[in-house]
């Protein structure tokens, strides 16, 4: 499974970097191309801070923070400590998005943002941001609601299996269990006549 996780991470990072390369090559910083006028634009912004424009101008801090996050998420994913496939795939997407933005910070000194939903007045963001944000939200939902239910279900199944195994080891109630008589090592043959 680790090989599949790595393959998907590389694929997602590749898609992220390809889109950013196209935007940075074909557009100038600050340029906005309406896709649906007033609703959705492709707007090239250089983000020197963190997600949602937080920590502006703190690229070095954001770079170190992302490295720490990637190390922790990578450890959790590849150490086998996470049993849930849903959580593993969330970690894959978080790693891919984090790595995509980290590559930008290291190579360019800023993150390339380009998705601009003007209708709702949201921040400009990118594909990597979507991976990180949606996967983090889904992982939180899984940890709060889904995983506790799954754990209770696994515990109930384990108890049921233990009870079934115990019942199979016990003699049936209809059979009389007669202890063997100790005759001191002597055995007699009896014949009823």
C-alpha cells in the first residue's frame, strides 16, 4: 500500500506543479482572467504567507512549519499507526498538498495561487490548498464521528467472536457431563446379564 500512497502523492504533486507552472508562465502577477465574469476568475497571486493570506511575509516560518507538518503526517502514514483507510488517504492528500506548496516556497520564495471565486469574495488559493483543506476537514470528521463508531463496532465484533468461541468450547446443555470414575488404576469388565 505504501507504494500506492507514494505514487498518488507524486501524481497529485505533479498536477499541482504543472498547473502552477502554466499560471506563472502565461500570466503576470496580479493578472485576472474571468472564466465566469464576477463569479470565478483565474487570478495569479504570489502568496508570501500562509493559507488564507495569514502570516503575510513570513515565508521562512511557513516553510519550516510545513516541513514539520509533512514529517509528522509522513510518520503517521508510513509507520502503520493509522489503521483506517479513510484517514490514510486523507494523509496522502495532506502530504501531496503540503509538498506542492513547500516546493513553491523553496523554489520560488512564494506560493502560486490562482483560483479566485469572486462571487463569494473568498481568498485566492490553489489545487494544493484544496487537497490540504478538504482532507484535513474529512480527517477531523472521521476522527470525531466515524472512527469512534468503527472502534465500537470492532469491539462488539471481538466480544461476539469471543462469546461464540467460548460457547463452542462448552458442552451442550442437553448432554450430561459425567466425570470419569477413578478406580485406582484398576479396570473391571462388567457384563450385564
